[in-house]
């Protein structure tokens, strides 16, 4: 359905509509028909990390805003997260007498149990996760190929949140929003006036949930990373306290590779520069955001981003300046060497030219003795070396053949260092670990704490939205609580999605109630038809009995007098018995008035239709337990099935006959003793008392009577169709009349044939028996859906069984705790009794000793006397 501006204003008066908005195409009615609603249970939960937490295993590099990004199509996703259905039932309503008596519990509306992962910027600015389409990265023709839009969603979601949606197999196209843009410029390109589209998807996240084994490995990986960070911070703190901090991380690679034997002046300058750079960085780290922006403005650098981004940008600029300064110093040294090298080379060449001539003249005049020459050469290094090894002196005195002199050989190492420093590229300074304070350690431990159950991990982008992008999990109730002051387009898109999703929930829950009422009405009609049939059979039997009585009337006339006297005697006897019973009743009433009456114990019950109760709880916001008939009429009108008032009243009037009010607990709950299959109702005080929260009947696990009486798929399809296919019904009626069929024959015709006629009339396209070829494999889609449905039912039964076992375990745990406490009390009493016994025995011994002493003393006294 297409929604215009007037319809949006009429339906959502608080919603701000952007000036460029023209139309919205709602796609969820096509994806979720009334008989096949969106399953609320996703089993998906999100864990959003702090932006300071690094991903241990980074994903493939993705580009959020490439050079060819085109906003002609923008794709966004709303990722849904809900707890288990049992948790939703537990938080939305009470299911038994024990929970009803718990006054401390507060129940939530179902919209507070449905959560979505959204992006945030600031406090109240919400946005959906996504970005623009890129022809080079995502492909062409997004208007006809939905895979292109899916690639855009996967790429932008991975860049913003780190979540890989490529495993999702179900993508629901929820809504398309159209804007009319004026002429504008984007990245230097002129964009003419055109219509742009924002597509909002609702992917099924069940395929992205990690398994138990994967989750344990992920937890270990993050824990190891945390330990490495804490260990490195401790080691860096020890180095800083000892004064042995490494400065090679700041220097470029060329300076580290330079030999230490030469270039002492440049090493000294670098050693003086490194502490200055580190001190300057520490001072900048203490600055405020405004001061950092001032420094960036002075260097003609961008000033957008948070403090961490600004500080990193300024640190890179400072390190780059220091590297440029060192490179300039190396270039100056190289220029000085180049100026001094020609003079030295000229002197050495002249010496080489004059040396052969002088040597030849000396040989002609006087031949030198070899021993004296050898002695002179050997003595020369001894005088100059002053105890140095001969190999070192020989290396110093030996001239290089290419240079032609000793000076040339000495200048070569001096020029090697500037050339190497200029040739090698500068290396970026690696982030130095800083000793963490106790508060920072606690923050890191809190940020790296992960839940026990598997979650989908979210790492918000650090660079998106000028470094202000964050992610948060927000409930549908919060998304619906938007304000007219939210004038951003992305806030409008999130609010519109929330309203449409709420409409879908209202439609699904309303159709659930309508289906149950229709089932009850159909059941009542069947019962009435059966009673009418039985009544007809009884009338025929009564007529046959009257005929037999007339045949026996002649034979029984002789005993009429005696029968009359007996009837009079029996009448008088009955009157006497009635008077006696009345006197006894009055006497008992008087005694009961004077006797104290015990309070009646409320009936114990349990919920057998939690899905239906959840549907009623969605509309019963005050949790009063009933809905008026007029509200039910309005609710069914809003389903969009084009039902008439007589059709609705025929369904609702039978159920809400008492004071035009429907007490829906009568439809969803049953007494506990009635639900027990042939068992005795539990008595209070018995040793084997069944707790009220536990339902041991088979009906609670398999659906019981309700499962057998639920609507079939064909009946649900007919209810979902309603009167929306009135043109098809008219066409089928015309065809039957044209073929000579009567109205009675049309009514007697089976429902399956009606469906076939309507399908043929509409000429809907069909596949070849639902078979699809995928990568060389033929897949039966119908059977796959049936298997998925059976698997879902088995999972629900397993969850109910698990809840039963958990409740029994809780009861047994409580009983065990009470028994343990009682045993400990008995042990304490036994210890105290033993202690008293020991004290009494000791007292008896002391009294015996004193008695013997007194007797002896008395006897000795008597003997002395």
C-alpha cells in the first residue's frame, strides 16, 4: 500500500514529515499476510562493545562511503532482538495462581520486549544502520535486482557495526520511502533534481547467532586480548618508572639503521628531539577539546571528531613535522658534504699525478735500499698508533684505490648516513603503551566483560558521523515515543518504521483474537446443529412411544382406582418430607451464621493459550482482564478484511453475551484439576504437592484440546481473505450462473473447489510444483517450509518441557535447601546436647571426688577425737 502525506498526518499526528518526502510504499502486508505473521521469537541478542575495544580478528576492510556512492538508493536495516517466548509470557502476564498472588511483580507491555539495534548520534538522535548504494562495489540495476540492495546493506552494516549479514537467508522489504530532491552537489558532481529512495529491510537474524563452541572461542579470544593489554601496560609502567623507556618507536627506520660509529651529531640531535616530542604529546594529551581544535586550525587540519580522534590527528601531524625536520637536517649535511668533496678530489688527483714523476726522479738519482724503506714503513704506524692493533692502523693508513687518498676514504662513511636516511621512507610512530590507572583498568575489564549466552557482537565505527556514531539496543516502546522536535530525516525513518511495525503487531494480535472467536462461533454452530439433530431424533422416539401407550391403554383401565389412591398417599408423604427438609435447612443456616466461615480458597488455574493471552494483553494496557464488545468490533474493523457488521456481530455477540463484555481469561485459562488427565486434584499439605507453576498434563506440552480444535490452514486462509477478494467472488458467481449452476449447488460445493475456481479466475502465476533449482540441486520449497514448521513446533514443545524441568528443579532445590538447613539445626542441637552431657559428667566426677575427700576428712577427725 502507498501512504501519502495526508494519510501520514491523519494517522500519526505527532510524526514530523520532512519537506522532501513524497510517498512511502509499505511492503510488510505482502511479506506477512494475516495467516502467516512475523514470528516474534528470534533468539538473537546484541552485545554492544565500547568504541575503545578493538576487534581481535578484524573483518575484511569495507568502505562506508566510496567515491562513487550514489544516494539514488539508500539501504538501511533494522535488526530485531527478542527474548524467548517463555520470557515474554513471564514478563507480560501471570500464568497461574502463584504468579497472580505475587504483588511484587510488575508486568510489561509486549512492545517493551521487542528491541532493535539502531545507530545514535548524541542523546536523542536515532538512525537506522545503512548507507548509500555503490555501483562499483554492489552492482548495477538496484531497481530490478534485489541482490544489489542486499549487498549494499551487508557492506554498510559491516562498516558501521561490524556485523556480517551475508549469512541471513530471509530479507523482508518492510518499507520504501521516496524523496524528491532539488539540484545539489555531491563530491564535486552536479546532481540534477530527481527522486531518491530509502529501502528499509528487516533481515532474519537467526543465522548470525554463533554456536556454543564459537561463542566459547570468541570469549577466550577477547579475554586473551584483555590480558595482553593489561600485561603490556604493566611492563610499560615499569620501564617508565625505571627511566628506560624505548625511544626507537619515535625515530624513523632510516635513523635506526644508521651506524653508530659515524653521524654522532645527528644521533645527538635525534636523542634531544625524541624527549621533546614525547613531552609535547603529553602536554597535548592534557589539553581540552577547544585547545586541540585551535592547534589543528593552526596546522590547517580538519577539526571534526571526538577528543581521541583530534588527539590522534594532532599526534600524527607533530610526528610528521619532526620527521620532516630531521630529513631537512640530513639534506643540509648531504649538501655540505657535496660542497667539500670536489676540493678533496682535486687535491688527491694532483697528488696522484705528481707522485709518479717524483718517484722516477728519485730512482734515477739514488736507488733506495729495501731494508731502510721497510724499516721506515714499519716504524711509522708504531709512532702513530700508540698501542693500537696493527690491523686497525693498516686499515686507516691504506688508501682507497678509487678515492686516490686517505681523505677520500675518511669522507665516505660520513656521507652514507644522510643518503640512507633520505632514501628510506619515514616510519609512523607506533602507539606507545601507557601505564593504566586503576580506574582505567576497571573500565577495560568492564568493557571486555561478555555475557554467558551467545550474542551477536557489535563494534561501532570510530570514524562514522565525524566520530560521534554509537550503537544501542532500543525497545519498540522507546522508538514509538518520538517527539515532533525530531526534524532529521533519519529520525523520521526510524519513527515511521516503528509506527508501521506497531501496526503490524496490532494486525497480527487482532487477527489471532478474531480467529479464536471465529473458531468458538463455528464450534457453537456445530453444537447447535448436533442438538437439533438429537432433538429431531427424540421427537420421533416420543411419537413412537405415544403409539405404544395408546395400544396398552385398554388393558390398564381396571386398575385406575387403586393407582389414584396410591398417588394421593405419595403426595401427602412428599409434603411431609419437604417440611422436614425445610426445617433442617433453616437450622443449618442459623448454625452457620454463628460459626466462623473460613475464607474460600481461590481456584487454581494455569494458562493453556499463552499466545492468545499475549494478544489480549497487547490491547489491554491497564490489565483489567476484560474487553468491551464495541472495542472488539473496532478491533476487527481495523484488520482491513472488509467484514460487514453482521458478520462481526455473529462472531463476537455469542462470546461477549454477558453485559457486552468479554472476560478473555475464560478463553485462555483452565482449572488445574480439570486439566489433569484423570488424576486427583492436589491437596494442600500433601507430601507430593504439585506447585501451581508446574503443569504436569500432556495438554500443556502438546496443546491438548486446543491443538485439536485449532483452525486448519485452509480455514485460516479463508478468514485472512475475508471480503477482500469480492471481485473474485463475483466473477466466480457469474461463471457458475453462466454454466447453469444454482445457488444451492454453489453452497453445497466443497470449499476446495471454490478455492480452485477463484485461483483460476485470478490466473495467479505458479511455479512447477514448488521446485527450484539452486546450484545444480533441485529444492522442494513446500517441503522445506513444512519441515521448518515441524521443527519450530518441536522446538516449542522442547522449550515447554524444559520449563517444566526447570520448575521441578527449582522446587527440588528449595526442598533440598530446607532439608539441609534442618539437618544443620539437628547437628547443632546434637553438639549442644553432647556438650551438656560432658559438662554433667564432669560435675558428677567433681562431686564424687569432693564427697570422698569430705568423708575421709570426717573419718580422720573422728579417729583423732
